[in-house]
């Protein structure tokens, strides 16, 4: 079972962010090799924080040594090579990690792409979830694999390919 906790700060448009985040996380997980998590008896938890550019800037500086805000940050709590064994926890709960989105960056990017903030935020939550599952995009092959999974996940939610080339 997958549970998503959403911390929603002011400034974000009026949307059902809890439902949006839940759907985005579940879509990403079900389009990954960890699809069984969705029906597993163990509880897999993801926290999503919708916050300010300033807070994301501070986190980006502290954890990635980059002195600027970014659209999304992911903080995995389980090493990707241990994901298969996480259901064997003592209490049956697994905190996969945290995803943090910056409102201003997200809104600007959505406007540039000509999509709604909700659709772009959905993409960023899907993207962040894949990071929690151990995916990365540092090399071309990794990026292509991750983008393909993101695109499949988003299409399942009725959102078109954000990369526009598939």
C-alpha cells in the first residue's frame, strides 16, 4: 500500500494537492519495477512538500551545494539496492523519502511550457518519485530510461509527454 503525506504551503494554486500527489506517486511506482508496492501489505510512505523557492534554495545549497532554487528535490530514505527487502521491516512501514517542490520555479516552468501548474507539479512529483526509487539522469542512458518511465506514468494520468519526443 502506498501513502502520500502532503505539506502544502500558501502560494500554490487552489488544487486538490493530496489527490494529485497520491496519483502521481502511485503512477510512478506502478510504472517501475516496484509496482508490487502498490498492493503490498507493507505501507510505503512518501512525503511531498509544496513550498517556497526560498526554502528549496536553502535545501539545494545545504544538500547539493548549489546556491539557487530548483524545481524539485528528492531525499531518498532507502538505498535503491535495499528496496526489494524493505517490506521486511519490523513495523511493516517503509518511508521511501521526501519530495520538495518550489512554487515559483514550478509556476515559471509551467508557464514556459504552456501547461498548468498542476500538470507540471504532477510531472515533478513523478520525477521525484523515480529518484526515491533509485533512478537518476546523470548519464544519457539513465536519463532516457527515466524519461521513458516518467512519460508512461504521466500518460496513464492523462498528461502528455513532457519531453515531447516520444
